[in-house]
């Protein structure tokens, strides 16, 4: 049997491993953390740093093809692996996705093809650039200062209203390379998953609508009518164009903002992309005939990519560590029995040993025969678990 490899041992790696094993593949995970979600379930767990040459050599030796489960692995590691094995996505595209400056430049370069642009922004890498932005780009305030690298779940971001706040925020972030993005009045957010094979075959899912709370994904709405159809079609086509322009291989997620531009459907702005399956696509495991992880396995193994079909409407609720603490701050296992007694609930727990506030511990997908019943159950489950983000249902 062939072995598929993954750099990184988080929950996305774990779900990749599950999907690979279902098709009969062995798996190898390279991850320093001994108790990692993916390492626990993989045939091979190479327990070492992402840039350890001996570990990378062992991974390459074991595997037929190798992917990554998070964008902040050193692009150099992917480059090294690619000397001897097929690696997807490539070091070059991961390098773009892990740097907001390069990422925005890519979005600009393919704007004619994709039909979307990103929010107005400025690059701040030097004191002179920061001062120039303060003097000449007042229209970017209020804005969000984001570190160019290593940010996720809203980390490495500071909201700034004035030039003084911008100066303080840049200092707070350590004076590292940043982008200052204009704060847009969002009416909604959505994301699109695309899978593209070595041969250029491409399939995609319809956009899911996402609700974030404090910069972290809280709820994903995945059903027909979750957003205006015109907008949904544009987002799906834009994501495919972005993947094609990159020559992308693997699963890519593109995040979009929806803003009120005076048109009936609203305007679409591209936010960022993730060179891997995405939290907002977890519903595909329970609501579609092929999940984002199945497609990731197919791309890695060079298998045909079936056009996925969603068979049930779905809502996904993220389970952050906060759910594990009761009102008095005591650690307590949530009441899964009550949640699982509700129809159409699919509980996924990632096997993380320690619950911490804001830490992604699992998710709950609700499927059902129609949107109304899915919403009813989602509201009940969210109520039982004390989850936020369902006000707009
Ligand atoms: P992820 O975990 O998705 O990688 P991230 O840390 O890279 O998140 P972003 O996607 O840039 O962060 O921003 C997180 C959230 O903050 C967005 O989904 C959106 O809700 C809000 N946000 C970010 N940029 C803007 C903006 N320019 N205007 C308004 N809201 C924004
Ligand atoms: Mg991000
Ligand atoms: Mg994001």
C-alpha cells in the first residue's frame, strides 16, 4: 500500500489522515508535538521539527506524495521534499499564501481573471512607510493592522482608528512587516473551496457563509439560499480563477468579504486564501458525497476529482475551548449526551488534551432534510453549549 504524507499534526492533518485511511492508504505525519491530533491517528508519526533535515528525509523516504495542513510550515521544507517527491501545494504557492504582501499582490495580478480585488491597503515594513501612510493614506483609517506573516484566527491583528493608534499598534506588533487594511463595513463573509489536480482538473464547492466572532470562525451556513445566487456564482468563479492563475495543486480555500456597494446583491472583496482544507469546509464531511479531505487525498494520489454534490443542508458550529468551562470558570466536559440526542448532529472532536479559551477543540455539524429544521436544531445545540454567532438565523 502506498503512503501519503502530511506536514503538520493539527486537526486538518487528522481529518486528512482519516480520509486517506478510508481509501486504504498508509499515512505519515511530521509534527513535533507528541500528542498532536494527526500524529495520534497516523501509521507513522515523525516527531520532529518541520525544518529538521533528517525528519524531512524520512518523510520523503516513506511517502508517495506529500502535502501540508497549515500554511506556516517553512516553505523551504516543502522545497526540500519536492527535490525527491511530488509535493502539493508547492513551496512557491504556500510562500505566497503565508505572506499577506505577496498574497495581495497575487490577487491584484489576477483581478482581471477573477473579477475581484482586495480591500484598500498599504504595506508597512519601515518607519518611513508607516509615516507616509499616516500622512498620505488617511482614507485607510479606521483600519486593521495585520502582520504580514504567521497570523491566524485574528492573531497578529490590531484595529486602529487614528494615526496615533496605528503608531502604537505597529510598535505593539514589534515593528515587523505588516499591511494596514481599510476597515470595511461587511454585510457578510463567505469562502469557497477548490480542488485542483496535477493535470489541471478542477472542481469546487458552492460558497459557504461564515460568521466570525472576535476574529475566529464561529458558524458556517452551507445550504442553497445562504447568500444571493449572483454573488455565490461570482465567488465560486473567482476562487477557481485564483487557483488556476496560481497553477495550484491540492485543496485551496479563498475567503471573501461581502460589502454593501449600492447594488442589489452587494459587492465581493477577496480577503485571503488558505493553501489547504479549511475550517469553513468541515461541513462537507457530513453534508456532501465527497469531503474537502477526500478531494485532498484524491489530488495527492493523482486520482480523478469527482464534482462533489451536497446532499443535505448544513450548519457547522465551531467548538472552542471556552465550551469546556462552566460559568464559574471550572473545567467541565460539555453535555454531549443532550447535544447528540438532537437529530442530525455530527460531533467531531480533535483529541486535544487541553482545553483553552479560543482553542479549536472540535466542531458540530447539523444536517437535516430542510434548512428550517437544520436551523432549529442548530439553535438548540448552540443554546445547550452556550455558543455565540447564531443571532442572524
Ligand atoms: P484565519 O483564521 O481565517 O486565517 P486571519 O487571522 O488570517 O484569520 P483575517 O481573515 O484577515 O484573519 O481576519 C479575520 C476576520 O476579521 C475576518 O474574517 C473578518 O471578520 C475580520 N476582518 C478582517 N479584515 C477586515 C477588514 N478589512 N474589514 C472588516 N473586517 C475585517
Ligand atoms: Mg488567515
Ligand atoms: Mg481569515
